[in-house]
């Protein structure tokens, strides 16, 4: 089941829907629930990939949205765009709504859930995983229960995500100068100072790190002396 372009809930065979429906543009088939007593509720993530907001229902889901939004293979993102319906071994109707959909550059898709813990969802989630694994396999897609990211990695990407909007790409030749400054690996602050006023240059550096035109080790905390270098993507996009 999915919401079609006219806003109506529609049910179609899975293989046909997966082939023909652009789930990255579909709205959620149902809203994320608000759980009383929890510190985190539903919200919105502004996606650089989509140029618009994508809903999320938890801190764990927001973290995965952030990582997928930065993934250069991902060209589309949406939240809860489809409800998969099937009959179990006793002919009872069952259904599951994956939390995330991602479209890759090769046209294939990812349906994913974002559990805060490995055993979240219990037996029902395990049964749904088996069904979704098989369904995605039929159309050359993947289903995954995404593991929470490493805390340091998540913190670093969250910092860079603050500069994901295209306005941080800079004006004129500023980004080109930034990429040139890091043609050879050098400390982040050293390269920024080479280009100009760090207050003006550093946001452009962070945006290029988010977008993959520059790279650095994200497994350790970011600081002004981390080595940064231009990537092959930075070469191609100039």
C-alpha cells in the first residue's frame, strides 16, 4: 500500500509497485506515533539529497537519515512510504511499514528500519524481516535493519550536517580555492588559512567534507589539525 499522486491510499502487487512507483516522492502511509513519556518525538530532517524535509520518528531514525543523506550513492529518500501486506502460514493478514526508503544511483532501492537496539521489535520484527528480505530480493532491492552508528562517527557527521545546505558552498571561486588548498593532504586549519579568513572559509570546507569533495578520517573527533584532502569527486566536479 502507498499514497498515490492524487493522495489516495492504493494497493498493488509488490513487484509492480516496486518497479513503477517512485517511493522517494511518496508521503508516509501513516504518521509516526507520539509515545508519552519519551524524550524524543517525531520530527523533520532537511535532506540535502531531496532539497526538502523528510519525516523521522526517533533519534535512531534521524541518525540513519543523516548518514543516508550524505551517502553519494543515494539519490532519493523518504519515510514510511509503503506498507507491505502478506498472509502468514495460517492465512492471517500481516503487514509492516519500513521506516525508510532510499533510492540508489543504479535505480535499486533500500527498505530499512532503524532500531535503537538489535532486538527491538521482538518476534514480529523478525518475521517481518524474513518477508521483506524475500520481497526485496524479488526486485533486486535490499531490506536492512540499520545498526546505530558509532558515537564518534555520528557526532562528526552531525557537525558536518550543519553545513549541508547548498548556501555553504560559497560564492564565486571560493570552493575551487578550497579544493585547491587541499590538493595535497594538510591540516584542516592550515588549508583554510591558505584560502583566506577562516570565519568565511571554514563553512565552505565543512560543506565540501559533507558533500564528499573533501575527505578526512571521521572515526576520530574532528579538530583543527585533522588531515584533509581533496577527493576524486572534488576533481570531477570542478
